[in-house]
C-alpha cells in the first residue's frame, strides 16, 4: 500500500501493510469551536453524496449504514464504490467518489474512519482533502487488496472544505484500467471533526423589552440564527440568572458520552421561540436582561445587556392627606386635596392617584388622575350639601395599586342657610327663636330690637343652646327694653358660615313687641335690678363678635355695661375670661376690668394664638348678673417662603424652603403641614402645587419641577400653614414669591 499527496505531491510515507494512518496538514491555526459528525455506523446513515465521472457507465455505489436497532451497530455497515463487471475498461483519471462537504463558514479539521478495499489492474482507493481554495489533496491511498477493516486518523491544521473517498483508475488519461475482476473500496465508522469559525446571532423582543415598567408575567420573544453548524440553544438571562433555556431541534446522537452530529450541518439556520418570564422573582428597580445564542459547535454569542424596569409592589398609602383650607364645613363646593407621596426608592415613580367620593346614597366610583409625582387634586366637588368623604390611593408607573391603602378625608359642604323663626309663644319679658339646619347645624345666633320710628338696632343679651339634632334655640330677655313698640330681628349662622335673618314668627306674622310702662313702684323695685352687657373685638377698623387678625397682632376688647334704661353703669368690675384654642401652651386667663364713668370698658389683648373671650358681670347693689356670649379671636398662622432660582426652564428643579412660626404653641409632633400654592391668573384663585411637612423647628424644604409651561411665564407662589387638629391658628399665607419659567 502507498500513501501519496494529491497533485503529484507525496503527503505521507509508506508504513506496514494494513496499518492505520494519522497525518496533519501544517497550516495556520483557525480560532473557533468544534463538533463531531458520526457517519455510517452506530445505527446512523451517512450525509454524503456519490458521483461517477464516467456518467454512470463504469461504477456503481452500494450503501448500508443504519443497521437495525439492537444489532451490532457496525455489522455489515459500509459505504462502497464498485466497478461494473462486464463493462470492459475505464480510462485513466476516471473515478467514482463519496463526498462529505462542510457547511459554509466551517472547515473539517480531522477524520477518523475505517477503510478496506479489493483493488485490481491499476484501480486505487484514494481519500483526500478538498481545501477551501479548491483542488484535491490525497492524504491516504491504497493500490492493493486488503479486506480487513483498518482504522486511520488524519488531521488538518487548516480546515478543509470537503472530504472525498475515490475509487480511481490511477493511470494516465490515455491508458485504461480493466474492470474485471471487480474492484471496490469501502468506508465506515467515520467521525468527522468540523471547526465552526463564526458565532451565531440573536434577537429579543416582546412585552418584557417594551419601554417603561414591567410587572407580573411578561412575554419574551426571541429569534436566533447561525449560518454554519446551525443554532442549537437560545438562553435568556436576567441579572445573571437563567430565566429560559430553549434547545432547538438538531440531528444528533449520544455516542461515547458526547453528542455527535448525524448531519454535516446538524441544526437549522434559524429558530424562534417565546417564553413567559415571571418578574415577581426579582426586586423592584432596574435589571440587566441578556440573551445568548449557541451553535452546535459551542460558539456562544450574547446580545449586549439591556436594562429593563421591574416593579411588582404597589405604593404605600399617601402621607398627610388633607383638604386645603380651613377644616370643617364650608360654603363653597370646591375642595382641593394635597398629600405627600411615599418614597418609591428604586421602584417606579408615582403615576397618579385613584380617588372616589362617597356619602349617603352617593358613590362617584373610582377616577384616575394621572401625573408623575402627582400630589394635589384640585376642584373636587360633592353632589349636594352634606357630609361626604374622599378616599384616595396611589398608582405607580408599572400599574401597581392597592385599594386597601386608601386614605380618607371628610368633605363637608353646606350652602343652605339655616332656618330662623321666632317662637309664637314668646312673652313680653322674653322671646325665643328656633334655628334649624340639617347639614352643618346651627352655630350661633343674635336677637336685636328696634323701637318703631328709630333706625338703630340694639342687641339683646341672648342665650344659645344646641340640642344636637340640627336644631338650636335662642332666648333673649326683653324686660330691659324701655316702654314702647319694638320690631325684633333674629339672625342665625350655621357651622359653614351660612347666615339668615328674620323678623317673623314661625306662622309668618311680623315679630313685634309692646313694652308697657310699669307702675312707678314696680319700676323702682325692678328697673334698677337689670343690667345689659355689650362687647366686641376690634383691630384696625375691623370689629365684631368674631374677627381674624394677622400673626403677632394685638386686638382690643371693647364694650359697655348699661342699666335697664340704657344708662351706663360706672365703676362696675367685670370678669374677662380668655381661653386659648386647643393646642396652645398658654392656660386660660381671667382678667378684671372696671367700667368707666359712662359704663364703657376697654382691654387690650396681647399677641398670641387664636382664643375665645367671654365677659361676665356678676351683679352688685341690686343689679342682676349679665354676661356676653364668647367672642372669637382668630389669629392667622405665620409662614415664610423662599424660592430659588428666580428664573428657570421647564424640567429644572425649583428649590422651595422656609419656616413656620409659632407663638405660644408647639409645632405638631410630626411637623407642620405646609401647602405650596400658585396664583391662577385667569380666576385669581390660589391653587395647590404640593404639600410638605416642616421639621420640629418649623423649617421645611421641598423641590418642584415645572413641566407644562409654554413660552415664558411669571408664576407667583406662596406657602400656607394649613389648618390641623390641635393647631391653634387659622390658615395663614406667606408673602408671594415670583419665579420666571420658560418653556
């Protein structure tokens, strides 16, 4: 047997007859991954094609590779080429061949196989390499008969394009080889090692890769491809953890503990699939999504990681939900809510709030108000007068929400004045008034008298008593009035501030009263025993039984003490009780003041929180006691606001800071609620922007970004120390700070 190189080059040396051969073609090493292809053995067929250069007249193939399961995998297995008996001769260089071709982008680097042959009259078996540049380089040749199967190994440092097993007339083209007796060549148990030099490619898409925040189960589509050995695996990775591995169909068999291909290209060019990824296994925040494709040779190519945003947890409840403006009942059906959003950390930002208004026989159902970082709701309304509640919870940009986290605040609206009517059973010594209000309830009332022919009304000392059922009574003594005919007028107010007045009885008749002159003896005994007490609060031209003054202002209590005939009572001592509102540090004070020569008195009230002021004459020298219903002195809270920068563009951050001042009152334990408002030029109303809380020293700090300003606008902002339980001040606003915003 001889071994010769193709194209006349000797590629190997002769060794002992029927020995195996291992040759390598020296060349530059190629980088890549390798895989093995098993052919004609192990119950497998062969991925090879046969051809006859004589057109089929001189040679024939014979193929039997896939032996039955359970049988010896190599018993009788073969790929053979035969000469045709009786066909005479074949000219030199003519041959038949079996050919194995590597897929594009790959190269064969090794062949391990078993061969045997029966060769006569110049017929040879030659096995050679087909390089990438073409040609046929023989690395194994035999010219004599050896029917014992022998194994051989050949290696190629530079991958080759194809392998061919030829049955050849090894003579010059002008000479001939006899086809009798029959010659043949056999080959089986081929293990072809192929190097794949190019990595695969991949693509991912679907819900999981869509912009924005993802939650719950998300669909992921992927498509992988490889033009060489074919695509075998697609793997998806999230934060380094595999979330999907798909093995695509490939022609392969487990041989010797490893997977070998059964075709030269075992897998498809391209494959696609989808999977469901449960994002609940991952924390809220950004995560790295990767995808890798693996071809059959083991080349791996990974897409660049892309960031996806995951959030599966709803926001916590809104903090400090409050209705802007004074607490309690109001006459205007316009409610603005403000709150603080909880810190979302790495999770998705607040996308808006879901709110609903409920009350007797009414449910607005849920409404979603959108807005990144939304912390105010303006212009809520209730369907009618009555007590309602607004419930609100938050939704984040991933769509998470928890209705169970809703926080409620009352919405109390009353635009219906109370009904006021004199009691028909009033006597000449006293009159009664019935007040009724089904919503906020009666809060106060006054009775005044005017002598017929006079334009001056005189207030009568009266006693107000609420019965808790939306009704109240007002009783005033009239025996202090001088003789004459009087028209009486009653005025009542409910807790929302609605007022109504009447001079009629419940039956619709005019409420008049005739006071007869008493006999001289009776006038002497009882006329001198009556006293009437009048008092008002005053500040800078304002006066009344209820006034509101700025923070740090002093108010004045003024009034007169009169006898039954309207003459001033001089030198009488009055008791003034000053009771601070809830939450103030100061205790109730009791002060003494003495009337002047004409019965007048004056007492300056120092700066401090809101308070109630009552005046009492205990009576003396035969005069009966007299008292004045408590007067209300409201003091506005004080707050200072600063804003910087004074000029900014849409999207830039405006820093707001300031301080809430308190005199005679501690700040709330959790800090003082402060609402930042802007002036709406079209309506002249202040609208909420955000709500924040101060620290224990009253300092507050917040940021805001304008996003929807077009052109250039000058925006006025102010801070309001809003009403709270146990905060003894009326709502007070800072001076306006103006900023210029350009869109």
